[in-house]
């Protein structure tokens, strides 16, 4: 079975004008997952720039309700609908996975915005709300596991996710403070994609707003014993130098391959 491969489509934090917002493409077991979809049409632009057909996306995981992670859903789905419509085909089936409270909040905000994707996709768009920490099989034999993490709003059901296929595992943190549940979920993983909002110099602020430092990400990776750590959700360089984040994470994760993901970068197990 095809092991998970990753294309880092968007690696920027919410306010970084130099990078696209959070969106990862994972291709595994013959199917394609998007882990978050950034904001606006950025995810479609990034897919096309990386020579990936947006119509190939079958699963979308939404980590939490904040717009830098889910704002791109309606533009993505409507792009897919009209790309299919041009050829006379119905829209492709898409499953959207999120924890129940996040899913409800996201659907309510789409309804308030008079969004159309739900109506035009009909039965082909499925909103999946898997139980926390239970692996669900998706097509091709890959599994997806949603793991509650520690972000905002309190009780808002932010989640990490684990994509597993062919004996390899990729773990995506979503947005979170350093979190023991994530350490457990990432134990022995091939790749941990962990959010970072800066270095320990701003730890108090970052933790207060639900984020992690590079040192936190390094410690989670080291405790979990992952093979590789990719940091994302990178702030603009006026806030922190990428080199400082990389050095700090590496100090706390000896033996782990640590890198800062970049828009368009690819990773294979
Ligand atoms: Zn975010």
C-alpha cells in the first residue's frame, strides 16, 4: 500500500503575508487528503502551482474553526464544482472530517455566509464527525484518526490528525499548545507536522493564544520519538527569524530530523 507523501501547500501563520495559510496535501493509498485549507482561494492556487488537480481531493480534514484553517473550504469546493461542471460531470465525492463541535461551528458560519457548496454537492459532500481518538478507514485502506488538542476557543474541539497507510504515519498538529495527547498520537511516527508561533522568548504570549514555541515542538517530537519534525504556521520574519526557530527546535530534539516546511516543499517516507 502506498505510504503517505506530503506536499506542504501553505505553511504560514494567520498573519504572515509571505506564505500561504495552513494547508497540507497528503497522498496515501491511492487517495488524497487535504489537512486544513487555508483561507480564500489560496489552497486552489497552491494545488495548481504544485501540479495537483484540485478535483483529485477526496478527503478534507479541518483541525478547528479559525478562518486561517477553514476559510478556503467554500472556494475550494466551488472551484471543484465548476471544474467538473465544465466537463458535464457531477462534482466529485468529498468527505469533510472534523470533531463534532468544530464541524457544527464551521457549518454554521458557512450558512451565515450564504455559502453554496452544501447545496450544489448534495449527497456527494459528506460531513464526517468521527469519535475522538478512533481510527476510521477511508478508501484504499488508509486510516484517519482525529485527536483532541489544546487550542482556542476553550472547548472548541481543535484536533490533530493522524494519517496512516502502508505502515507509515504522518501526524498533523493543527493549532495547539504543547500537548500530551499529541505526544501519544505521534509516538514513533514517520513525520510530525507541528505548528510553531515563535521561540521561547515569547512563550507566555504564544501559550496564552493557544500556540507552541519551537522548543515545545522539539520537545513533543523528542518525547514521541518521531523520525522527522516539520514545523509550520510560521510567523512573518519581522517577529522571529526562521533560523532561530530551527536552531531552538533542534536543541530540544536531538536525533530527530528537524526542518522548517516551505510552501511547495515535498516530503516522502
Ligand atoms: Zn492558525
